[in-house]
C-alpha cells in the first residue's frame, strides 16, 4: 500500500508560506510522519526528546535548512520565547514548523506571546473518508482497530488492543509527567482507564471523585489534563431557553475509540470523532466559527451531536447501532431548526431514505464520507 498523504499536508505547506505552523494532536497520530514528509523537512528536523537534538537547540546550532521542524519542543520550559526569537529574527524565506502531542495553544511555559505569529492545525486520527472507506466492512475495521495509523494499518485486532493499552500507559507515565504537576499518577491512570466505559453519558465529576476517592478539584483537574493531551474531548450541551436545554453536564469521548468496551457506544464515539475532526478542520483551515455540541433538554430529549455555526445549529446527527424509527428527539430538534441538515445514521442498518421532516436516515458511511 502506498503511503497515505494526510489530509492536512497541503494546508501545512500553504500556511508555512505565511507564518509559523503548529501541528498538534494526540501522540502517535502521525504528526512526525506528516512533518518529515514535507519537501526539505528532513534536513531541518529536530526532536526535543532526542538528546543530541535537544543539545543543538539549547546551543542555538540549528540546521542550515530552509525549513526547521521542531518536534515536541513544548516540553522545553522556555519554548514560546525561543520560538518568538527565532521567528522575529528569521531570514527571508525561512519556514518554521512545530509539532506536539499537547494543546500547543494552551501550554504557555513562560516567554512572550506568540500571538499573530503562527497558524494552529490539529491533526486527528484516520477517518472513513481519509482512508477511502466505502462499505460497512470498512466501518467495522475502523471500529475495531481505531483511527491511529499504527494499529489501523497493522490490521490485527489483538495487536490493536495491545497498542491501546501501552499507549494509555505511556500517555500518563511519560507525557503527563513531562508536562503537568501530578503527584498521584496512579490515580490519574485509574481515571483514564475508567473513562472509556462512561462514553456518551453526561460526565459526573462527583461520581468520578467518589470512585477514585479523590477531591472534586483533583478529578476535574485530571480531566482537563487528559483533554490538553488529546486523550479525551468533551462536548458541552446546546443551550438556550427556546429549547429548554440543560446547561451544565458535558459528555466526553475518547480520541482512541477502540478503548470503548460497548459496541454501540464505540460507534457513537467514532461518529463524534469524525464530526470533531471536520469541525476542527473548518476552524483551523477556513476560520469558520463552528462548534460541536450535543442536545439534551429538561424533558430528557437528547440528540447525540449538533454542529453550531455561531449560535445557529447547522447539522444534527443521531447515531444508532441498527435500523430503527427516527428518534422523536431528532424530529423535535429538526422542527425547532428546520434549516439544519439532520441525519440519523446507523452502524449496521441498510435503510436509506428521507423522512417527511427532511431527516436523512442512512448507513453511517453516507455521512462520514462527506466529512474530512
């Protein structure tokens, strides 16, 4: 199989002509492969985790290359000031690419602000459209193996499970230890192991606190850490008195959806990941004011996903494991926002039609292939 050109490659090259580019995303999602595959990148590649490279960075001995690639540089306490100095003093035509397995827009370990000097692009796991999938069998392969390149292209469900287990341990024991101040890494690891079973339900910090026998502040802080390191993401509820929505409880999902034990919840997580990838691409590459949320009101009506442009819902999505009647909550929300596209997608269903309300009921691939 020919190497897959990742969906951000062209955007990275376009943005490098204007500013520094930050490519962030989960560890082992393909950031380094993407960066080193760019023309001229190999000659200017430096990885903070490699001792020789780190020493060159600290001595200021940078490669004589037109493109500098700094991998994991956010682990350097003064990384922002370092990059600001390089950018402001750069020679004409010098390009700078920074990659990291954390929210590079949030890690501000000293130094002057980089505001206005970079474009941030977020790289997500592989998706139905990106790998050229077309069938239910392809979808099941993604469900079983996850969207990270190594286990997906490895093709083995057993090896994918081993990879996920090792990945989660390295995330806590290496990345958290490098970037955060956490005294009880064992409890945080227990939290990371607990979360996949809770995917798709409103996340109760209080329940987690009780399960782990830690303070509410600690549990909430650890969820934030896992978000910053691209282990999980949370969706806030769609608000507004017009629809009597709940206002507080968020739902969470895993970037590695293969960790989710329940098959239906794993499918919901896969759809969430695909939608978030599309939303982030629209935000990062086009500057669109999109957000991904979910809907749940005080009458307990719930729709899995709502993409919002500004304050206006533009896409409503309900994820089901099999064929079934259109969910009443989706009908209700479509009636409230008739201009929004509405889909009820299934993992194993065969039906494909448009309901009288204008809701598309279809196999999941029909929607997922239209995303990034």
